[in-house]
C-alpha cells in the first residue's frame, strides 16, 4: 500500500487564500444585494408617503381660499404697496400649509412664533406680526406632543431635522376637513416605523418614519435652496415664476418685494421670516425678487447615514438682513462635501433619478 503524502504548508496556504478570496467575494456580493434592497425599500417607502403628503397640501390649497384672512396677514400683503387681496390669499395659504405641515416641534406648538430678536427694536412691527389667534397650534399636535413630554419648544430650529420625521407622521394622519381621508400608518411595512427618542417623564412614545438604514426620514416643506428641484421644474428653467402656489408671481411684484420694503421691515421682510425666501441679494442695488419651484420633499440620508446638506446659519449679534428666513431650516443647500450623493430624494424619485 502506498503511503499518502500530506499537504505541504505552501499548499495549505494556497487553499486558505483561495477560500478567503471566495468568502470575500461572496460577502461583497451579499453586501451589495443588501444595500440594493435597502435602497429599493427606502424608495418604495418614500413613494408611498408622497401621495398622502401631496393630498394634505392640496387639501389646504382647496380650503384656504374660503377662510377669513387675519388682519396681520393682510398687512403683510399690503405693506409698501397697494393692498392686493390675491397676494394676501397666497400668503395665508402658505401659512396654513406651514400650520398643517410643521418641520419641528416649535413650529407645531407655535406656528406664529419667531425668534426672540424679532420682538424688540429695530425689528418689531406689530402690524405685520402674527399672534396665536392668527395661526394657532393644531390641537392634535399639541396633545400628542404633550403626552410625549414635549410642552414647549424653542423658536430656534437647532433640533431639526430630527424632529421633522415624527411631525410628518403626525401631519399625514390629520384630516384638514371632514371630507379628507386620513393616512393609515398601519398600511406601511413594520420596518418603516420607529420610535422617536423617549422624553423624560413621557407617557406616550412618538413614532417616526425611518429608512432601511434605521435612520429617520427628513421632511422639507419649502426647499428653496435645492438647485436640483428648482432645475427640474417641468415648466423649464427660463420661466419667470416657479412657485406652484403663486403662479401669477404676485410675491415677485417689485412694488412689494424690494430692498426698501425689506430693509424697512415691511411686508416682504415678514413674509420671508414666516415662510421662505422670495428674493436674492444682500443690499440695495443687488436685491432681486426671485421665485423658486417649491415642492415638499422627503429625503433619506442613504447608505452612509450622512444627510450631507448644510442648514443656513442662525444670525447672531449683530443681526444680519442678509440671512433670509432664519427661523426655518428648509433650505436644501448642498454642503459640497461630496458625501451627499447617495441621498434618496422624493422629488428626484418621481423624475426617475436619485441623489441630491
């Protein structure tokens, strides 16, 4: 009987190396499949959320024209130019959208409120400033947040965007009028819902939308700084007025939207603080009215869990007029890091693409 020769050390190392290569290839392929599946699941979730979100906006647009307009809103619309009831109606509609679709707890609890610096000279202007009677908090939001241990919020948006996901969930479950249908989160896959961090002493746990990487989705109500959304406007890049809620460009009227009125804290100044920018430029001579294609957007940070978008900084002393809409962190301005290319954006999903 011949004696069987044992494997040499070199042969064992070669076999081990081949096995490691096979394992690494299988692992890499498996990770790619998992990453693809997570992306696909997140895209499917966002697609499921967009119809009820669009319906909520539509419900406001349909109802707001039938509602009385507070005097402060009429003052904002008229300041610095002849009173225009149509512009007041547009502003009121936008404020109602803000009231129904807040992006953080502060907006939900006090949609009329501005940062503290606006309530002292030289910025205060009582005729153009909203009060709780003009734009009250949604009572359902106040009750749910109170049960979760959240009874007050700073008018500063420091905790955003983490608060936008639970607020979006709450908002989609609201019926703006008796004929509107309510969104049922039970229709979503269980993995699409997570718990918002528990508040000390809370007796109710907030839920929020989460992507397939277990990160909260981010909701942008009026992403005025999102160049991709603006450039993707179906009307094309050369149109004068892009805002779907202002098709006539009444917010771009140079008799109302101009440097004199803005620097003098007249109507356009207060509109921007409550809603969103409608001009560019930082001073007299370069102030330019500008409309944006404002489409409510839901965003997932993608596989690297890095949102990769820069918020506009809050103004500090001295307050700068160059910083538009300081209360609202709704500008999707890319930070230029290159880390945001894997974001999953609802608007671009509808256009058949992905990214910022």
